[in-house]
C-alpha cells in the first residue's frame, strides 16, 4: 500500500520553484507527445514558447495577443483563487463566463441602435451581475442544503452552454444575418464596442481592467481584514466559526466574487475579440483559469505571470497548428499536463510517500 504522510518540514525553495519544475516536465512530456504525433518536438516547443516572444516573424502579432488572451484568464483565475483559498471549489467559471457575456449582450442589443456613452459601463455591470447570479446558485445550495458545489457549479456550465446556443439561434439572432446563428457584431457600434487602446494591436479595456484587478486583489488579500478572514476560513474553519465568521456569508461572498469576475471577463471577450454571441463563443477560458490559479499559487502576482504563460501556450499553440499541423486537441492535452505535473510535484513536496506491506488473511465463513 502507498501511504501519504505530511512532511514535518517542507522545503520553501522547492515550494517556490514547483511551477517552474512543472513547466519543465510539461515541455519534456509534451515533446514526447508531439514526437508520437510525428512532429519535430524541438520545433514544436520552440514555436510554442520561443517564437511568439522572440521571432521577428511572429512577435509583432503574438505579443499583443498574449496580453489579450491573458486578460480573461487572469480575471477568472483571480476570482477562483478567492474561493480556493477558503476551500470553496467553484469549478463552473465557464458557465459564469457565458452568462456574463449573455446578459451584457442583451443589454447592448436592447439599446440598439441608440448611441450613448453610458451603455458600455452598463454592459460591464450587466456582465458582473450575470456571472454573479449564475455563481450564487451553487452557493445557496451549498450553504442551505450542503450540496457539493463542485458538481452543481460544473453541471450549470452545460445549462449555460445550452442557453448560449438557444440565444444564438433565438432571441439574440441577428435579424439581418440571413438566418445564420449569432447576434449582431457589437464592435460595429460605438456604444457597445470595446475599442483598441493601441491602434492595430487589439489591446482593449479588458486588459487594463485585469491589471487593475491584480493590484486590487493583492491589496485586498494582503492588507485587508477580508484577506485574513478568507485565509482563516480555509486553514481553520472551526477557529473561523469561533471568531464569529458565518459559513454562509463566506460561501456566498466567494462565489459572488468569482462569478462577477468571470462574467465581466465574458463581457470584455464579447465586446473585444469575439464581437458577437455565437454558438461556439466560449473557448474554455473558465476551465483553463483553474490551471492558472493553481500555477500562480492563488497569489494575484503569481496569477499574473501564470496567465501570461498560459496565454503564451494559446498563441504558440495556434502558431504550431499553422506551421506544423499539430491538432488543437494535442495543445489542450499539453496545457492540461501543466496542472497534472503541478499537483503531482506539490504532492511530493508536501507529503512523504511510503510503501507498506499489507497481509490479507483469508478466512472461511
């Protein structure tokens, strides 16, 4: 039998460099995966990690794209990290991302073709409310009926996807779209577009919002009473209850923050790169952000760098698909390896593995 025993003394150095070790192992095993697929593993790794940043051929396009793709990952991961710190597991950020985009699209399209500078801020608020509303459902069920928040939040993702598909072919479908599914392109109207901040780069207000959120949550978790309450609730729930913290309050608050940030990420994605509600609007940012949260050690600064790294794999993966013909599914497996190796190495760092023999005694009834 394999027995796990908590280590008395954990290496601070190993704990700090675990994400780096996980990235190295991911590169090695990912290279083996690409080799099995008949691709040059060294060329594939170079295209994913090096060329988007350093190659003159791709860097002008790739560098701004890394920031654009990192911003929703950072926003969602920041929200998830709040709950994860408190041992509250919101796995349904993808659904909250979708609902935030749907509600903000409804607001923007409801005012079409009116031009007013207050419509865009109202869409931001609508995205936050939409995501928070979808997150409140598992929070209430958890706090009132002690249901498993992992299963409930995850199942709500599929309901959100069905709502997205229904809206694309129903209430939000473009009446001038010749019957094709999908809404009007919100980027075509000044009141609902998320304009470029640097011409030709694609960088929009969502990038700035994510950077401000990093600073805000870093201060909140490090210097505010709320950060201490979250840490206390996660590390010692009984001590938190003795200190007067209400379990229901913490659960509802953590889920609300997670959902609001996922929803506003969906809103910025809708008004930025996507432009419109379509059946395939969601691309898995809500699930990938879980990797970002853990890779960043649930720390806002760490999440910033982890978000950039994961965005690099997205952009580099697109380049490798174009240059080498690597399947998109292989890139997703490559990204999943990061979480697998991170959790595996964390397990070894925090626990001592020992093997014991167990004698099975058979007896006759």
